[in-house]
C-alpha cells in the first residue's frame, strides 16, 4: 500500500515568523501534537508538543519566542512514492510518531501512527512501530 493512500493531505503549518504561542494555539485548535514549519511551501522544520514543553517552557522561554528557537530543523521525512512499510520502518528506526511527506522540499502530506493504525493492512506494522517508538527511556541519574 502506498503512503499516499493513508496520509493526511491538507496539512496546516506555521512559518518561521510564528511565535511559540501562535504554534501552541494552532495545535490546540487543530487538536494535533505537531506542526510543520514552512517557508514558501518548503518544509524547514517541525515542532511537537513535547518540543514546546522540553525546549520552551522548561527553559523559561516566553510565548513570544520565535518558533525557530525550538523547532527541529533536521526533519526526518518521507516521499509520496514510498510504501506504508517503508514509512513504518523510518518511523520505527527514528522513534517518531509523525512523518512529514515531501515532494522535493514541498510539504504534501503528513502520516501519523494513527493514520497507519486505522488501515487494516497496516495495523500490525503500526503496532510494531509504536512498540519500537515506545521503548522506555533510561532514567537520567
């Protein structure tokens, strides 16, 4: 099965000019845990709710801080020609729950473990990816 059959194609994004508050409000409005950061249709980064907490709030950054201060720039991404199996392998390997799909640098979709889980053919693969992603972290002592 191709990733284009399960990915979300209408993905909202923010820009480098967005503040942390802007991105947090968009996450709340859309009920999502990550927002891609784009400039001129090109994916330049991604921010997760975890980034907001660990890189933002825990470091006492204000809501007006530019999102560029906390976003991940080296984004793991997929392409529209990949299969669900390939996407699952990438998500498992890098322990990520969401995979932006790009054509060149242009964001064309997003796939999440939830997207994979709702399709019968990929339920076992999504479960395996979730198992790999959810390996308990070693406590920092």
